C-alpha cells in the first residue's frame, strides 16, 4: 500500500521520498538541495551517495545502483537513470504486480555529462513537471550548446572574460564540458570544482578545467554558481556574463539573472518531453507535481489520465 502526503511517499514501515527534512529512512532521487536532508538512513544511487557525503560527510547510506532491485518491506525498489545530474534516478516501486514510478527531476534526452532517462512502464506515474507549459519547448541541445560557445568565443575575441552562471551541481559541469570540448579552458568556482572532482571520481571527464582564483588566462571562461557575484573576485577586465538555465525561454530571463545573455540549457524535460514521458510510461493514473496546474489540463486534453498530486490530502494509490 502506497500513500502520498505533501510530497512524501510513504509505506509502513515508512520510506520518504525526496523530503528535504530529516527522515528515519529517505530515498534521495538526486543530490540537489531541495531533495536532500541528513536522513538517519538514506537510499540513493552510488553516485548520489558520493555527492550526498561530499556535502554532509560520512553518513548511513544504502545504495541502489541503476537496474538492481532491492526488497524493502515487501516492496521491490529499482532505480532507473533520470538524465538530470550525476546519479539522478527515477524510483520504481513494485508490490503484488502493481508498479508505481516516481520520476524525480528528469530529462529524457542525453547531455554531455548525463545519459538519457530510461523510464520503465508503470501502472501509476508520479511525474515532476517543472516546465509543463507549452511555451517551454527548448531548442535542440546542439543548437543551445552552439549558442553558448558562440557567445563565449565572441567575448574572448573582444578581450572580455566570459562568465557563465550555472547551478553548481550538474549544469556547471555540463557547461564546463561543452566549453572544453570547444577548446576553451574553464576556471570553476571552488564549490563547482569540488563537485567536479566527484564527477571525475565517477568517470565523467570534463576536459581542461581548474579552480578559479583571481587570474583568468587567455582563452578561458569562468563558471560560477548563481549569486556568486560577490563571492568571486572577478578580474577588472570587461566581463560578459551568461546565465545557463531553462528559464532563459522567458524573454526577461537575462534581466532577472542580471546577466548580459541567457541560454536555455536545461537539465529538466521540456513540455514535449514531459508529454512523451507520460506516453512512454503508459500509466493508468498520472499525478503531476512541481509544475504549473495547467499541465494537468494539457494532459487531459490529450486523453491522458492526469491529476494534480494533492499537497495536503493524503492519497491512497493502491
Ligand atoms: Zn534537481
């Protein structure tokens, strides 16, 4: 028997999923801050375990490598790649032949630093739908990458320092790999660099990069987390700033991020990928979380059985 309550996915004896408050037993779909807490026992992929312990130090973890089923109080739990950041996973829970899939943050297509998500079929789907509005249709990834490289090259040609703002876990490593693949050296904020070392430990190479101090040699870009403006002492040369975010689809994104440019490089599924994922999983019931309420209507208009995952109502799924 499964229940959802305010984002908690529970089953006696209790497993909370992606709850950012300490739990006796918590599944962590990936290591972004809004999904983790210092649980008494954390369940996650081995890669997420490294990132989790990088942040919180040595803690009790039960690892669930992709595709390896684990018996958990009468339920079989299996993780599947979510294509979001290093170690990101979807969770499939099976009980008496019924299958529930929780996606967590995901992206169907591959990026330079994350493989494509592989959602399995399920009877019930709980889907994260951040960009569940038809205006969020991202251009092809190769085109977004080309735009980013072009802006950075233009800045370098003009004698400026290109500074890319990207989330420290996931996006910053992807930006780094895109730039180093284009022959541009990267200097990373120390918080980004520390996470990049975990990527390297897991075999994800990022090319020629180092930690940023004060000097920026020629043909180098700087990668900083958002809001690191004051923390990083940037050189006095002219700076061209770029935000790498899915929200760049919004015309005012650059102004909101206080940058010169914004490129729609996202590690989430866009509207079309969300719909594709729902079709692929083929569930008889679909619960949407974290996205616009209108996404539920969009799915219903397409004949897909969707409803909003209630925040306050406890809902029995079996
Ligand atoms: Zn995330």
